[in-house]
C-alpha cells in the first residue's frame, strides 16, 4: 500500500539522510544498518551491489569497484564510472543511493513511498538540478520539489520560532559550500541572497591531509602512496578520521602498518598531526568561504550587524577552524542547537509536509542562485532574470534580427554572472525559424524565461509577426545531446581552474622569494649573534629554496614546503638570541659592582650590543606582519 507521506532527502556528497513528518514534527529515519546517516558510497563486490556503509567498509580491499563523492559530477554529460564491467552516469549512481534510501524508508514506515523532496546545494545550476531530479525519478520517486540545502536547514531551525529575524546559513558539506541569507517571520522563509562554491567541501580538507602524509612518506622512503589505489584508500580513510579527531583534540597520530613494501620488507606510516599543522595545511580552503559569504551579504544589502542568528550546516562545520572563521566574519558565535548532519533532511521533510498538507502556515520563497539570459550581438550576455530573484518566476524581453532578411535566429541560453556570454555556463540552444524576410531590426522576437519552483528553466521564443514558436526545457546530465557545447563548457571550466592554480602557484613562489629576503636580512642584521652552525643550517635552507625557485617545473606545494622549512629554521635565531639574553642578564646581575645592574659595562643588560638591543633587533614587527600580509 502506498503511503501519502512525502520523504525528505538530503542527498549529500559524503553522507545522506532522510526524514518524514510524524505527529507534526520532522523525524530522521534510521537506515537498514540502524544509523541516522548513510554514506553516499556505491560498490560492486563479486557482482553484488553494495550501497552505504557496506560499500564504504569494503573500499580498502576493493577501491577499483567503489565510487564515492559522485555528487561532485552531477550534471556532467561526459562523466561516467565503470562498475562491474558497465558504464554508469552520475545520475545512475546517485539513483542507487536513492533506491537504498527508498527501501530503508519503506521498511521503517511499513508502507511504499512514492514521492520525495530532494535537496541540492543552493549554488547548483540548472543542469545539476535537473540531473538530481532525474536521479530521483530513476530511483522510482516522483520528485515533488527540489529545495536548496541552506533553505531547508533554516526551515528546520525556524519551525518552532516564529519571531522576525534575519538568519545566515553557512553550509559546508562534504563536497559543496553554500551560504544563504534568509528573512524569517510568521512562517514565511524568504531567501534574500545566496552564494557558494560547488567545488569546496570536507573532501578537500581530507585531500590536504592525504597529500601531506603522502609527501612526508615519499620524502622518507621514496614511494608515492598515491600511485597505489589500496594505499590511497587507506590514506583517505585515515585522513577523514584524523580530521574528525582534530575537531575535539589538539593532536592525533596516524598509524598505517604495512602501507607499502620494498625489497627490504614492509613499511609502516606513522605520523603525528597537530591541529595547528592541519589548519595551516587548509588555510587556503577556509579562506575560499570568505568571498561567497561577503558577496551574499552585499547582494542582500546587509551588513554583519543585520544578522540575528548564524546557523552552521554540514559535518565539516564541526571543525574549530570553520567555527572561528564564521565568528570572525559575522561577529557572533554560531548557533549550536542545530545538528549539522541532520538539519537539511529535517527541513526537506518540513517542505514535504507543506506539499502533502501535513504542515500549515509555512511559506517558502526561494531564489535562483545565478542570473539567466541569452547571447546577443557581439557575444554579450543579456540578462532576463537576475540572480537572487524569488522563484517561481517568469520574464520576457523583445529582441530583433541583426541582419537584413534574416529568417532564423539561434537562441543560446546561459547562466552566470560574466558579461561575455561564452564565459558563463551554456545551458542549451535552439533555433527559431520561419521569420518573414525583413530589414534588420524590424522583426519582433519575444524571448520568455520561466523558472519553476524547483529552479528548472524553460525558455520560449516567439516571432510576433508570424506567430512561430520554439521552446526548450533545460535537461540535466545525459538528457543533453549537444557534445560540442559540453566540450566548450569543459574547456572553459578547465581554463578557469588552470588560472586559479596558476595564481596560487605564483603566490606561493612570491612567498618563497620573500622568505629568502627575510632570511638574508636576519643573517645580516644579526651577524655577530648567530653561531656558525645555525648560520650554516639557514644558508643551506636558503639554497634549498633558491634551487626550487630555479626549477621551472616546481609546483605550489614545492614552494610551500621549502618556504615552511626555512621559516622553521629562522625561528631558531629567536630561540638562540633569547637564550643569550638570559645568560647575559644572569651574568650581568651576578657581576654588578657598586653601580648595580644599571651601571653594567659592555655585555651588560643595557650596554651597547647587550641583550636588550639584541632583543629589539629580533622582535621586529615587520617579521611577523609581512608574513601575514603576504
């Protein structure tokens, strides 16, 4: 028997959760393994399909047949994975996860579940939203609504609080980052602005640890563990565990016995990782959340003082580094009364309850995250619907022909914020033909955009003279057939990524050059105070940095590694000088004559070249400030 309940699903990058309304409140449903979240992992083991925890548990011994974080590829036409000898699209893999969710929910409720509300990152574009909807339908659901994840979390937070307030939702999940600003009051949830980064999430923090461990191991043993799939999977799991542990501890130790083998026998990986080191490895990642957060505030025309509450969503927000950065940006401590792993699923269940009639007096006003428009003469992007417009919405505009006797126009639909159409995301294209011949600028062609409540786009073009019409619904993932368009998109994304990597490499090189200048200055200014052994060590480290600077193939990581090593060696100058200062102070006090310490001669506490002057030379504000600024 089919239930009239609608399931709320948080389809996550690393973990998923699902909930229903029970007795007027949203309730998380435990999965078949008795847990409240389900790993978003799919595997085949000897022909048997495994989903969730069973798939994750066997990943180390079966990495080639295990797929994780497939959500990062949703809406990507040309991306497939091979499992058990067959090719699968991201939608199909996601559908396997949703099928397990459907089965476990039906077992728990004792009824068939036919309908679902599925959440997506707020910054998902139209193609990714359509792909998510397709995955739900492949799994056997009628997808009633696609809801933005931060919006769902805000609904979970505000269900029992009808006071008027402005809320900032900071959602850092396993693979995506979103920030949304909402006005709440009287059961109305109005999204004012949203922003984000679809390529930033907890997985990236894991990868930072993986690279650090692999680099350290390679330096010691000459073996790159990333080239071995099983070793890499063990590293991946150890990195995630270390990340979680460092949220509650200052230090953790990674022990992976028999991680590699040489002619001399097996090798173990043993590495201590402090929270400070972890945060230094991932500082660039946390900084990437600052821009979208500030942009969302600017788009909403709010300052941080206008925000009443800050809500953290996503398991990655448990990291102290994240909480500190959010407090720094917003000027207030985030709320801790929302479970970051469950809030999105609970909010999806509330929206499902609204649609099924189980929840009254709640109105959700969501927005489209990116501007929508068409390409016009000169390759420019003409917006019809601006970003952060409340949906559902529709807008139309009159265009005309660019040439005499033009009987056909090509409508190319883009989504993004760049002024040049090609630099935005091309969603689709279609032709309107049968336009009566006329001088350029005479025909009137009305282009209409319609965005439904799921954020999915329909575009129609009509020649007002002949009445001819054409339209297109933007399909996600495998639904698109124009391979050339997809190649162009991938090329544009690739170049953007290359530009970002090039910028990061240049910044790392600049920092390496600056560290050499700092070191040489310190050596010159403290020539008499630094002993020969320390000077030799620092000069050797300077040579290491200069060698990397001379290497045209050096990577960002290469620059960062030698810079960090040199910086650590420079700290020894301070230690040595403070020790000398203490010794001299003690000697001066013991040998003081009738004039006491104030009358100390050469080498005394206040004499020329004495410890006070040395201390002043070392504690130079420029040393730390320049480092931070750069």
